[in-house]
C-alpha cells in the first residue's frame, strides 16, 4: 500500500490548513527530500537488489528504561521476524541519537543522513525546534542475509 501524500498541502495558503497538519506535510516533504530520501517507494531505489523490505516505523524506549538493552532486543527480535517473513532487508529512519546508537550496535549501515537545523516551514520558520541533543535523521539499513 502506498503512503498517503500530504505534500500537496504545502501549496495551499497557510490559513487554509491546520498548523499540525501543515507541520506533518512539511515533515513528510523533508523525509522525501534528496538529503533524507526516505519512504516506502524510495526504499527500492536505495536497495535495488531487495526482494521484500521490512520498513520499521519507530523505535522508542522510555528514558527511564535506557541502558537496559531493550532497544537492542526490540531490533534483534524485529530482524528475526522480518527474516522469517521473507524480507531481505530492514529499512528505517532513526530520528534520535539514542536510536541511531542502537542501530549502529546492531550493524545497520547509514544510507542517508540530514541535519534538522535549517529545515524550514513554508513560512520560513524553523520546522524542528528544541531538538536538544538530536541533530540529524538517518536512514539506516540492514541486509538480513548477513545475520546468522
């Protein structure tokens, strides 16, 4: 199933679109930009030899549970399930330094990386505010044939 495309909303006057919906459209536009290059449709461009791709949507662990290995365990279990379902690759965007560190530990390779700083709304204001320690988004990949 194809992802819904909200990019057309960016062509409308700001007063016509609720602020949160416009923000979502701008984030979607950012993710599909040449710097990030992330979507279901773009995955097969990035991985032309892929047969079936598992697209992860989110890896979230509470700050209170960090350091317990839960994120790594979730990724390892995801990889097993994806392989059992016939996927050749796991493909996901990692939006925080914490998830990026976990994917690195799990031997994912970085396909694309883009800074949050300087990404603007249609009206010129910063799209990403108060990102604290999170500076970039990464699109990461694991070739499941490399797992034992």
